[in-house]
C-alpha cells in the first residue's frame, strides 16, 4: 500500500522542465492512498467518491 511519503514522491518534480502527465492515473493513485481515510470513523461519516 502507498503511504503519504510515496504520494509525495509520485508528485514530486525532479526536473525544471514541464512534462505531460496522465491526470486520471494521478487521481486514481491519490484515491488509493486516501481510501482508508475516507471510511467512517467514530462520529465522522464516510466520504464516497464517484468517478464518472
């Protein structure tokens, strides 16, 4: 499973040049990292993400 540090590494820019990126892949990876934090916990309701 990815961690917050791996999310930082994924989005980190090591180059001074702009590059094309697949935004859907970035969104999917971000949601995978955060999926455990989107679940209901104590008095907080869960958050449901709908991708269309």
